[in-house]
């Protein structure tokens, strides 16, 4: 597979072959990049919400405070 995905197209103005990229970058952004970012952000927000709920439901139990913080940190590190 070549490094640059393109098709050679003859250019009549300059009498040479020009590489033309047929991949639509706008469409690629809409279908892959934006949903990936939104899903990552929603996972982080859900972790913060879960951590807050566990901490508020069990204020005297230290396991829920430390455990949810560790899980939240691991998820943020994995998602980058």
C-alpha cells in the first residue's frame, strides 16, 4: 500500500501528471474524529459523575473516595 493515497491525473494546462487526493477530509472529520472526541469526553464526564456520586453516597467510607479516584485516573491516562 502506498504512503500517499492518490490517483495520477493528467493536467492539460501544464502537460504533466498531478497527484490528486480523493479522500474527503471534511467527511473524515465528521465521521471519525468528532464522534471519537465526543465519546472520550463523555466517558471522562461519566467517570467524574460516578466518582462524585460514590463519594456523596458513602462519605464515611474511604474505599469509595480512593477507589473511584484511582479508576478515574486510569481511564484518563488510557484515553489520553
